[in-house]
């Protein structure tokens, strides 16, 4: 990866932002999230991969722009979004109702103030209703704590987490990151590459709610090694 240092342009307090919502079969929640997002910005972009439950139609009906992403994988949808966003700032938020749309102004504030280039919502400081309780949650939480500790050690920072899908960053930074991950490992890739190019990464607390309907796309037993491989590759190379 090219590690040309990132030079942020002068921030403006009214820089517009696009809310990007990756979806795969989120018909139960997408309409509500699009409507709440449109209260904050006219730019709402749904990146949909092969939903067969009417998600794209519901999003269009509520006023979002929808882009179809042909291949499966949340990372691919995030990467494709970088070519469709036209505003200087971009917010990523999940479609399953886990994230609080109304926290977006808090997430964007450091970008508007010019004090950060990438801001992540932290459920470790904001609290989570879905990250504890069972063995799956235990392995997720411990795996994610280990990855965050490795990132903190490597870059001498003190992040509370590195896996949340709720984050905001400057579009020029996003494009400079040259993202390669195809699945949800895209979050740690965004964090690590931001730190590699000297981007300023900030955190705000935001509560994570339980997915409201449907099923998680993550099968930890099948993907854990991809997290390990990705973090080792990204931290060493
Ligand atoms: N475009 C696109 N979006 C996806 C894909 N897989 C998941 N998503 C979306 O990415 C977001 C996060 O997916 P989740 O399945 O909730 O993953 P998660 O939040 O890490 O898992 P849980 O904590 O169990 O909810 C949701 O909005 C999904 O609809 C995909 O292949 N393509
Ligand atoms: Mg989720």
C-alpha cells in the first residue's frame, strides 16, 4: 500500500455529508433508517447487494438513492460507495437498527471542526446491547479487544475499539486508503490505513442496539481467520 501521508484540506463547518447504508435483506428496518437519515442530509445512499426482500424498493420509496453492488460482501459495498459519493464527508451506518442515526451530528462534528479526519462511534464507551451474553459474543468481544490492542501498540494510540460499522470520514481520505477487504474486515482496514497515512482518528460514544430483525451476516466460526490474517497483513506490511 502506498503510504503517502494524508494532507487534510481546510475543514468547513458546513461541509455536506452523505449517509451510506450497506444493505442485504434489511426490509424490516431500512425505511425507518432512510427517513431518519434524510432529516440530517439530502444525500442518502443505499448500497444493496442482491436483497430479495424488497429492501431497494423501500429505500427508493423513502427517498434514498440506491446502488446495486453485484458481489456479496459488506467490504465490497463500502468500497463501491467511494465512487458514488460526491460530498466531502461520508458517514457509514448499518441498516439493521443497531446504530443511533441521531448520533450522526456528534460523529460529524470533529470533521466539521477540522480536529479529525476519521471519527468512529465507539460501543465500548457508548455501551452495547448485543456484544455480551453468549459464547459467540465472548469470542467477538475478546477478538476485537485483541485486535484493538495490537493496533494501539503498533501506532501508539488509545482506541477503545476498531470494528464498529458506524463511522464518518473525509471522502478524500477514504479514497486514499485504497481499501481491499471484501467482508466486514473492512472496518479494521479503514482504521489501520487511516493511522498509517497519518490521518487523525477520533472516537465518540454511541450506543449499539441489538439487530432489530433478521440475521447477522457474520458467522464467526467461518470468518475469524480472515480477521487474524487481515490484521497481521495490515499491521506488518
Ligand atoms: N451491500 C451489502 N451489505 C451487507 C452485506 N452483508 C452485510 N451487509 C450489511 O452490513 C451491515 C452489517 O451487517 P450485519 O450482518 O448486521 O453485521 P454485524 O453488525 O457485524 O453483525 P451483528 O452484530 O450480528 O448484527 C448491515 O446493514 C447489513 O445489511 C453484503 O454482502 N452487501
Ligand atoms: Mg449488525
